[in-house]
C-alpha cells in the first residue's frame, strides 16, 4: 500500500540525509569542542590550530596521554553507557515496574548508571590500560594528549561537589512543587470553560513574556530585609530569605508556572471529559476523580512538562546568582563566577571543565528520557 | 465545574504568580511614575588613601546623604509623571535626528538603538527558527528508523545545554583567533575579526539563537508529523499531488497550531534577548531592550541605580511584547470561543 | 592558674591543629564575609578561614549585594571586601563602623599607610594597591632599538615601528571592553592630561580640550590594537601577551605574575614592568586600593572577633605564601621585579582614583558612551557632550544635581 507510494526517490533521500548530517555536525560541534578543550593543558586548549587542540602535543609532552588501547576502551565504555541509558534502562523500567514505582525506577536507575559510567571512564579504564599498556608495544604508547587534571581541580580542590548538591536540591524542589501546583491548575483550567479561566491563561501568557531581570532585581532588597518585615507576622524567628534555597525554589516555581499550566492544560484537554464524568457518576468528588482516574493516564504529559521544569531550574542563572550566597550557590552562577573574576588561562580551562561537567547530567537525562519527550509531545501536548 | 472547586484547583498556582510576578510588576509600574532620592548635604571631607609607600590625603567638598537618628538614609519620593519615560525615550533628540535625516544620530540614542536591534533580532530569527525546525523535523522523519534515535539525541543538545555555556562555547569558536575564525581566514585568505563590527556580531548572535531554539521547534514539529492523517496523504498521492503540494496543503496546515505555538514562544523569548548581549559582550556595538533595563537597574560602583528609568524602560518593553502578541492572542481567543 | 590556662589552650590548639593551622587565634564567633573573587581575596579569605567558624562569599555580584546586605540589621555579613569606589555606598549609608579602637587594640602589625581615614576616623584597612602600568616585551623593543617609552607619544611611535617591522600581530593591547574597562581607560588618560571630572555642584567637567586629547590618544591606540578591542578585557589582554601576540600594554599590576607563569606563558622572562606612560600632565593611570571594612550592624563582640580574624587574614604569613598574587601593603611583602611597574607609577605621581558618588555615575556613562567615538559614529566633542548629558539625566534622578 502506501509504503511504496511514499517511497522517496534516491536523490531526495541522499540530499535529505546529507543535510541532516550537516545539522548534526552544527548542533554537536560547539559542545564537542569545549569537551575537547577541557581535557587539554591551557597552551593546547587555546591554540589557534585545530589539530593541535585535538591532538594536544603540549599536553602529551607533559606526560598526560592516552594509548590506542585506552582510547578504544574509553569509546567502548561510552558506547555501553549510551546503549544502557537509551535502551536497556527505559525498557527495564517500563517493562517491570508499575505506576508510582516507575518514578523510583527512573531515579535510582539513572543514578546508578550515572555513577557507574563516571567510575568506569575515570577509574576502570585508566586502571586497566595502565596494567596492559606495557605489554602492547605500539598500541600501548601514548598517542593523544589528554589530561583529567582540570576535572580533579574542579571537583576536588574547588569543592564543586557542594554546588552540584545545591543544584540537585533546587532542581528537585522546583520540579516537584511546580508539577504538583501546575497539574492542579492545569486540570482546573482545562475543565472550566469560564471567562475567568480564559483571562487567567492570557495573563499567564503575558507573565511568560516578561523580562526576568525586571522582576528579579525587585526581589533582592525584599529578600535581604525579610526578617524585618516578616517579624510582625512570624515574630522572633522570621527568616532572612536571601540565601535560602527554599526561597529560590519558590521564585523559580512562580516564574515557571505560566509555561507549566499552559502545557499541562493542553495535555488535560486531550483526556476526554467523559472519563471524569464517569468517575463522578460513581460518586467521586472532583478531586478524587482527578487523583484516581485522570492522573494515572497523565504520566506522559507530566514527565514531559517535568523535563522542561528541570531544564529551567537547572540552567537558571539570573535568579540563582542574585538570591543565593556562596554557601548555597548552584553550579551555573558558580561557573560564571569562575569565568568572570580575574583569571589565569589555567582557571579558564578549569572553568571549561566545570562547564562540561554540568552538561553531562543533561546529556544523560536526554538519553534516558528521549523517547518520553517525543511520545509525550506526540501524545498531544502543545496544541497552541 | 463549580467556581469553588475551580478556585481550589487553580488557587496555589495563581497565588504564586500573584506573589512573585504580579505584585513586583505593579510596583515596577508605580515606580515608573515616581523618583525616590536621598537628600544630600555638602560636607567637607578629608580622605586619606594609601599610595605605594605613603598616604595621600585630600580634603574635598562632597555630597553626602543625610541620615536620620536610626542611621538610615532620609529619602524623598516625588511624583514626576511621565518624566522617566521621556528620559528613556529622549523624544526631542530622536525627532531632531530624524528631521535632520541622520540615521546614525538616531541610532546613537540608547532606547532607539536597542529597539532597532531587538525588533530586527526577533523578526529575522522567527522565520529562520520555523524553517530550520520544520526542515530538521521533516529530515528526521525521512531518515531510516535506526538512526532517528541518535539524531534526535544530537539535535536536542543545543536546546538542553545551559544558555550561558552555549553562548560562551560559540563565542570561543569565533573570538580572536578562535578555530572557526582561523579556518575562515585560511579559506578566504584574509584577516577576519568577527567581533570588530556590529553586523558580524549580530549575525553571530542570531546564529546562536537559531542554533539554540531550532531543536525545540524541530522536536515539536516532529511530534506533530507523527499524527499526520495517513489517509489524506494517501488520497493526495492518488490525486497526483506532488511532494511539495502535499507538504503545502496537508502537512503544514496540520502543523499550523504548532507553528503558532512555536512562534508565540519564540516571539516572547527573543523580544527579551539578553543572554546574547552578555555572552558575546556586544554592548559596544549593539544593545537590546532588556539589556538597557538591566543596565539602568544594576548599581554602579558607587551604588547609584536608576530605578525609575529602569521601570519605565521595563514598561515600554512590556508594551512592545503585548503589541507583538496581539495577532496570536486573537487566534487564541477565537479557539477558546470556538470550543475545544 | 596562668599555667593552667596556657596548658588548656595548648591542648585545644593541639587537638585542632588540622583545622586552625596558620592562625594564632581560635575563633568561636560565627563570621561571614562578602568580597570580590580575585586571587588576592581568595588568599586572604583562605587565611581567615584557618581561624575557624568563618564562611567567605567570593561573589562577582558583590557590588550589587553589599549595600543592601550591610544595611540589614543585623548585617548579613560581618566583614566586607571593598575598593576605593565600592566603599562609597557603604560609607554614605553609615553601614560600616569606625575602627580606631579596634586598630589600637589588635592592629599592632598594621602600617599607617594601610589605614584608610575619612575625616580622621579609620574606616577601612587596605591590604593591596593596584594600578594599570606599562608592560612591554623587552626583547622586541631591544631588537628594534627602541628605548623604554615614557609618554603616550613615545608609545605610539614605538607601536608604529613595531608594526612596520611586523614582529607581532598587534603592537598594542588595551583593556577596551565596553563598560567599566573602557571607562577606566578614559579615566587614566584624562587624569594623565590633568583633567577633573566633577566640578562645583556636581556638574560634569569633561567636555574640554583635555577630554578631547584623551579621546584622541585612545583612538590613535586602536590603530595598533586587535580590531576586536571593544570586547577585550584584562584576561584577554593577558592571554594576548602570553601567546606573544602583542608587544606593549597598559595592564593591571595584579596581572604581572601571569606573564612569567611557565604553565601558560610563551614569553616567560621577556616582559618588563615599567611605569605607566605620561600624558601631558601626569602618569596616565590611577591608583586603586583593596581593603577590608566591618559592618556597623553587629555586636561589639562580633566586631572584636571579626577584626582579629581579619588581621590573621592579612598577616605576614599569608603575604609570604602569596607574595606575587598582588602588590601588598602588608609588612613582610618583598616587592619583586613584578612590582616595579606599580611602584614607578606611584613614584611618578599617579593620582588615586577619584572615587565619589557622582564619579560612579560618570564612570558608567563614560564606559557606555565612548564606544560611539571609537566606532566613528560621533566626533570627540559630540561624544563628550552626550556623555555629559547622560550624566546629567542620571545625576538628577539620583538627586545629586538639582
């Protein structure tokens, strides 16, 4: 039937695939490049000859290098990670766990896999190749200049781990609260045809369009002096909101609400209203119908929306840099700080290593959830 | 749904938006009509600062703010009407420049310079994002099933990467003798400085924005392509419609709501362009409206900030966004009333 | 009794040597500091941290946060790091405390030069000075037979020769990045011409022959600089030096050490530090200091503890461990050849940066406005007139001009 009729002529397919390959190159190259830079000594990293940056002669001369064997092992480990993350894990979680347990499955599975791959790449591969290199002759000599010292500097000496924890805390908080508040509102808005609902959506849309710097700068004095103006309400223990992660979570949730409710509303609209009416006939209240009947079929939508909340919270710079102090700073402002202060070139490469480090979890996330995103969007979100 | 139930469902969300968005917005609106300033008095102050070996002391007459008995600065707030708006718009100078027919003079006034760039940035990247997104989506859809997964993964990278870092990574490729500039120089056999003139920086910024946003458009369109009605496609083929006609008459109309959705998001996001200005440090050549607001807002080294002008410029930015969104909002209005 | 206390103290000290190594006191009051984040501050706050119970925020947004955070009651931070200009808002708001009694009590190791006095009261303790001064590639200048340039006229002549010889890509480097950096370059040049920025009643006074001369020198410089000068900050100029792309620049003293850093520099030992070139009246540079202030809104015990911890942070031990990180004002500093540039600049009579409230506005407007002249969009007089007009708008809004 249609398969043959839709078959494309060869030239068209070749052109199409060639352009696709070009796009992939454009999409990946800048990111690939900072990754390469982060493994080199400063002299190599900023060399204007591209080949020197890739091969890293100066790095090699300083005794940091990889043998052919190590490269192969490394590539193998990367391939295995990708395979596990994009195929095995999602299949396992979807196949053998149900409902609420799936959440745990995703979280624990991704964490184990993430830690495992870091250990394999930075621990196991160098260890194995160190043992085997002497026996392999030409295969065992270093050919590619490569050093992991900048990563050690970032994570061990600079205490980047604390920033990582802060980022996790804030991101987790924003995603959970944003989704709980947002699903309620999205459902309410989808099931109400009232004028009020319409105007709330329009106002939300305008809020979505606001320049953030305007709002955020207004928060700073209020947050710093909060113990004074909260004192009449909360008495002695009124907190100073500045520098408190929960305050930043609240701000980010609010900023993210307009997008979240629009998105979830369109997901809910695709769930036939008959479903909750049936439940109501059975004697459920609106809220029970929402929880027992609607939510179970909403997971794809919730996961997709959750990913967008995750990106917003994880990548935020404006709010976190202004409202958090150094003790609970997240990764993005910490990295911006590394770049902006008076730096040496070594510091710059260290900051690049930090930048690559914060991109890694995002990579991983997309690998695991990629199908979810596409199927979630296909399932009928974003109707406009 | 009863109003009470409705209110219970949307309550928390609306409360958060009121508290953290609407309330600050109202205060910004109000501040744009007032000026608050400390009351200064002239004092002779002797200041001693270190030299390399010995101190230098100078006595100067300085303006110091007066403090009340609690040690707080006394301020006075004054209603100034539209004065702050006039200060931002500089209509007099703008009119003078225009009537003298001098575009350069007109473009040296901050607000108009920022407006020019913001508008051209928004309106040029919009079609690029839509076309690139659509193209990538169609190409992914054409590709064999086996490569789709990896290709989608790679395509999503520019979208998920932290914007600050994405902008820097592109910046490094071109700045000074960055490797892509070096490659271009080698290819064209001439010296190139991408950051030395306004138009090249603008191109870089637009390229970055399209690179960053097109993947999102592509993935949304790709999702949309999966739900194209196969029957109508088949009957179109039977009717002898060409590939192009099928794209034009079946696929694009099917994707129309998504195109509107992407356009709306993109208009809002690119009208408040800001990260690019900072990431490419283009202030010397081009500025945007949100950057202008930000620049009024951040205190200089002596702690002065222009809150009133910042508020006025923020309100002007908002009016601009609202105007741009009107056509799209009318569509939403019709949809809402046409039932779901 | 005394012996017992000593013993007890000894035991405590022994048990906590790991945490409090290098600090003579053990701090029991929780303290926090907020400062900029460059190397010298990192060294100083690390040394303070050795006393225990101390948290440092090295924050690039400190300028924005400091006035608000110190005005809160109690202040969010006890110790603040400031420079000439960033002390102004704290001083104006009365949110930093006079230090005379604390200096008398714990400041035996301070030199009189370190005490920043306002109206006779010590308001801050300076730890380092910084200034832009000449750095040049001695090997290149020697090869071409050029003497060390001492005025901007000579610098430009030298640049011309170097350009003609084609030894390096660009003869000159400059921190011309739009904004604060570009403003600072003008401030240096204009001071070198002998100009003043603010006059009677806080009116601007830059639209004059000296202003035009300063702008013209800057424009003349750009002919010998990387055409991307409007995005080049100190780190970029430093890298250009390290990679051997430029031969001369008027760069910050705090960057001197990077020239001889073997790990990243290709010109180790070839860069000589010299005085900032003179304009027609004075060295085209301004002297900056960085120092420590203490919040008003904290208890006297906290102030006591904070001051002692701060003194530990800027003691001779810290300096000897970080000798080349800055041009320190602290006892125990041995000025090496890297500091000669800053010293010679000061000796030639460079003026301190004229920090004040109106100057803050002026600096911002200069930084935003000069690019138009360098781009060729306006001539010098119009540029200065427009900057004055922008200054007036902002100063009226701030209440500084009636």
